[in-house]
C-alpha cells in the first residue's frame, strides 16, 4: 500500500521521501501559521465572530491544502489570502457598509467564475500567454516580497516618515534573535543539513521562550464555533449591480496573485518543464477555485496559494505530500488554535528571508541586456515588493512588455492574449486610480 502511495506521488522521479516531505510540510505550516491569528483579527473588524472565523480559517486552509496535495500533487499550501482579507474588511464591509454575509457572497461568486474559467481552459490560456521571462521575474519579485515581510517581522526594517522605510533597532533582543535564526539556518543550509529551515525555526523558538521574548495570548477556536459563519453568505445580495465591482476585484486580484505564486513555487521546486509548461495545471487551478468557494461557505475571505509554500520547497518538499501534511496540521489547529501562537515571528522571519534570497536565483534566466525583456522584467521584479502586491508587479510587467513591443514593431499576432491582458491591467490601474 505504501509503495502505491509513493508511486502516485512520484517519490522516485522527484527524488524525495517521507521524512523530507513531512519535514517540508511542517516547515510550510510554521511559516503560514500566523494566518490562524491574523485572518480572524482582520475579519472580526467587519463584525464577524472571532471564534467562528478562526475555525473557518483553519478548516478552509486544511481542505484547500489537502485537496491541492491529493488531486494536483503539488507542494503548494493554501489559506485565506492576506490583502484580500483587508480589502474584504476595510474597503467592502467598513467603507462601503456592505454586510459581511453579502461580502462572503461576493467571494463565492468570484470562486464560481474561477471554476468556470478553469473548466473552459481560459485560465490555462492566460498562464501560457505570459512570457517565461516574466515568470522568472515574478519568482524573483516574490522572493524580494517575502524577504521584505521577513525583515519587517524581524524588526530589521521599520516604517520611517521621512524615507518610508528605515533600519530597525539592532539592540532589540527580538531582532537579535531573528538574526541568530537566520545565521543558523544559512549555516545548516550550507552544510546540506536536511530540514535546516525547520531546525532553525524550532531552535529560535526555544531560545525565544527561554529568554521570555514570547508574548502569547490564547485565542478562541473549535469546531462548534464554526456555526457562527458557516453557510451565512448572502449570494443574492452580492448579485446586486452596485456590488459587481466587488466580485470583479476579488476575482481579478486573486487570479493574478495565484498565477504569480504558482509560477514562483513550481519554478523554485524545479517542477516546470523545459518548454515552460506546468504539468497538471488544470488540476492546480481547479483546486484553487474550489478552495475559494469552500472558504466562502465556511465563513472566510478568498482562499489562495501561499508564497510561504516556498519555505517547504526549500526544505526539500517536491510532492503533494508536503501540502497534505500542512493541511493536516491546519486541521489539528482548529482544536489547538489557542497554542498556534507559541512560535514567534522572530522564529519564522529568518525562514522568509532565507527563502526569499533563494528565489532570486531565477533572475539569471532573464536577458538583462535586452531592453525589450530586461525593462519589463525589472518592473515586475521591483513593483511586487514596492506595491506589496504580486498582481500589481505582474501588471506593470505585462503592460510595459506590450507597450515596448508595440512601439518597436515587434508585435506578433499569436501574442494577442498577452496584449488583451495588458489592456485589462491598464484599465484596472486607471479605474482604481480614478475611483
């Protein structure tokens, strides 16, 4: 039986084993576990019951990650997306005074659109239309993005009124602990120690507790609390003409955030074919679309692929078992939600920084001396961390690619979808600016 499972997940071809996959799944979970605390805190401001959203967050992440692992067989974990949860709460519910039940209905509709486009092969065509050089730039940009998040969590980069960002207080013990964790992980990685990132996270966590640097407050949770949000969505209300813009934003941002994350993680894992295609792409996209629908039914904002999956990939994860392990841990977190916060940000921040640095290796595939390629790739690379959005970075890259190729007479008729996507992105940027 075990051999059949290993054959299904292609352990031999991928050069992996159970120990590596389990360690990778645990590593991914540890770098994502913050969402169990952060997502409910954000959605609670929209009036949603905190305990119910905590359970919905864990359950949707568990379902989505296990589905991705079993059906698509990729080491990509999913959970309610950061950014989209903020848009859900602050823009839709608070600013537009839309009830959270109606906002959940809009998330459900966006998921249905995802599913329809996947079934029709449209999302697959969109992915194929993006030049592979921009794939490399997206992967590198996401590397900078998650490294930047890691620097913030570590206290190495802080907000500055004069320069926007600045250097944090290096005498802060939390920052010092994060630096120690980063050095430890790099040393272990250089020595080819299996599970180097996980060892670094656990070692840093132990030190944080030993020095009293963990400020942990138990959070509510449990299956029974799920009744507060499960199946409370208002689909009919979301179909109101004035709210279709909300459905569009949920759909548009999640579509390109997901594509960007998908490309970055599969490229980092070496799972993209020589012709730049991604095996079982339809299955990946189906799992993602189904996850969003499931999340809205349980009571949370859009569920999407997580760039933190790269941490598990860096730890050796190559098959769907990595995602399944992460999903099972999220499932366990429903009952153990009060204990999820025992791993401090200072322990996971070094993992994000290390993984971010590794993801920059993809930029070597870009011909930087060719402005037709180099400039769009550069804009993609830097605009992801500068605007705190994968979708924005990809949008700038595609618009500049289309504009430069048109201006130089390098337009090719077979690239029509790329130019259409660039026009859609341009419309989105202008529309959002005007609005």
